[in-house]
C-alpha cells in the first residue's frame, strides 16, 4: 500500500484519463481538489495521449498508472496499492466506426473492463460502502435513434443499435445491477456528443478541422442529415464534478448541450469559420465536402432532455456553440505539434481502411 495517501483526504481513481474527456476531467480534479490524490489509470490505446496532461503531470496530487481494465490483475493491483475511495470510470473504446470494424475490442473494454472495476470496488469496499462512490460515465447513444422530434430522458428505454452503444448499454446495466444486488454506491450519467480540444481526429469535428486545414476531402456520411446534440467538453467535465459530489447514489442524470446540428450544417459552419481564419476565399473549404457511403445502422438523431440535472443540481452548459467551436478551431490550429503527434502511422492506416472503400 502506497504511503503517499497519508497526505490526502481522498483517493480518486479516474479511468481513461489520457483520452479526450478524461483529460479534461483529470485536469479539473487535480486543480480543484489539491487535498485529493488523483490516479489516472489508462492503457494508452491509440486514443490515449499523455501529452493531454502535460499541464498537470508534475502536480503533487497526480499519478499516472498504466494499466488495462480488461486485465483483472492490473485492476486488482491498483486497489491493492492504493486505498481507493471513489472511481470515475471513463475508459472505453469510444468510436462507433471502429466498433463496426472490430466489435470485440468494445465488448472486452466496455463490458468486461467495467465488470473488473465493479468487482474490485465491491471486494475492496465490502463493509465500508458509505463514503464510497462508483461513477460510470456513459452516452446518450444507449437510447438508440430519435425521429425528427422528442428527447431522451432518464427513463427512455434502452435501444442501442451499434456495437459501441450496445456495449455501453450493457455496462450501464451491469453498473446498476451492482447497485441493486450488492449495494455498490453507483451513479451514472448519459451525455450527448462532446467537442473541444484534445479530441482524437477520427471523430467528426476534429477530423473536419484537420482536413480543412490540410485541404483534404471532408467525408460526410450519407446526405449529412443526421443530427447530434453537441456539448463543449469542459461543460461535461463540470457536470461530472457536480454529479460526483452531489448526485444521488443509485440515480442517473442525462447531460446535454441543448444544441442540435445536422452534420452537413456543422461541417459548412466549420468551413466558413476556417476560410475566414486561414484567409481563404469564402466557399473554398466547402468545395472539399465529399458525400460518402453512409455508416451502417447510422442513428438519425440524438437529443438530450437535461432538465433533471438542471433542476436538481443547477447545472447548465456555460459555453454557447459559437464561442465553443471557435475556441476549438483555434486550439487545433495552434496545437500543430499535438496534431502531428497523434496522426501516427497507426492512425493513417486506420484512416485509409475507413475511407478508401467509402469513396
Ligand atoms: P477516448 O476514446 O478519447 O478515450 C478513451 C480513453 O480510455 C483513452 O485514454 C484510452 O487509452 C483509454 N482506454 C481504452 N481502453 C482501455 C482499457 N482497456 N484499459 C484502460 N484504459 C483504456 O474517449 P472519450 O471520448 O474521452 O470518452 C470517454 C468516456 O465518455 C467513454 O466512456 C465514452 O463512452 C463516454 N462518452 C463520450 C462522449 C463523446 O462525445 N466523446 C459522449 C458521451 C459519453
Ligand atoms: P462521431 O464524431 O463519430 O460521433 P457519433 O457517431 O458517436 O455521434 O460522428 C458524429 C456524426 O458525424 C455521426 O452522425 C457520423 C458523422 N460523421 C461523418 O459524417 N463523417 C465522418 O467522417 C465521421 C467521423 C462522422
């Protein structure tokens, strides 16, 4: 057992802290809670990048632990080495397109990995569950696809339609099962699409920014009519902080941006902003838009009703989309080294597989 914990009030284990959302959560917790030891447990898959955490990596209350949640021994070791008070579980395979080409990685990490963490918490917290918390971060994609109207609420039945969302749905059910069966003090949130700095450029917004910058084709699936509800990542991190501290055990909160965009509209919007920023002729980047074969089983629309978290915990997004997207574009244009470093050989290989047969 590490003696470093003596200096801290609590030890919080954050999984997936080197990823997109995780790094914003880790940075927020390290800065806001200097009396807590923040452990970042991450396998460093293609999506995990320790450069995301360079601002806080030398802080006293931060430790990085490399490990795989699918490996029971790795998970047991963290719980043996540290007296963990809480878990904030973000580690996951997160990209729908990858879940279509390789579902098994999603089953292993999102389901088996989550159960390994649940088992370790259950074992180590037996008889002292009172001041513990297992916070599972999930997605609105578990609810399936909406038509042109309506919103997902906390009671919308699950109807996942991709291997990614089915694996996340399965993990949500298991987390709730451990609450009902074993009294594990869990809380769950289901959030809409995030955007912002540090997102791996295989997801819509950073991919478009990257390709516009490099004058490469902008692959829009189908007709671009699919709708997503976009939330700035720091607003999600703030909601996570709030639910972690004030959410009711056993409950679920939906988190969303109340900010619906059709894919084609968002791509055109980014093109216009970037033409301006890069001193290009108006309309130049839109010429790069290329409609490609649709994603199989492509969910038409996601939209979150976030009234519960607003009413009960007083949360609402602080960033309006105009400012948030501009901040995001500026970040990618400024952090050229970050982009260069993540666009590795593996990424290019994946990118080619993904898009070469879609043109
Ligand atoms: P991401 O893909 O950017 O990062 C995932 C992180 O998990 C990476 O650092 C990766 O190295 C790590 N990881 C993957 N497999 C692991 C394993 N087996 N063991 C340990 N670490 C592992 O994902 P993200 O977009 O930051 O999403 C984080 C969480 O939030 C996920 O659970 C996702 O389902 C959820 N979520 C994401 C969004 C979104 O728009 N990105 C929206 C709602 C919910
Ligand atoms: P994505 O960022 O992969 O998030 P999710 O599928 O989890 O919502 O995709 C967002 C939307 O953009 C989704 O409707 C699929 C679409 N899309 C494209 O049209 N082209 C692309 O190259 C990508 C990656 C996504």
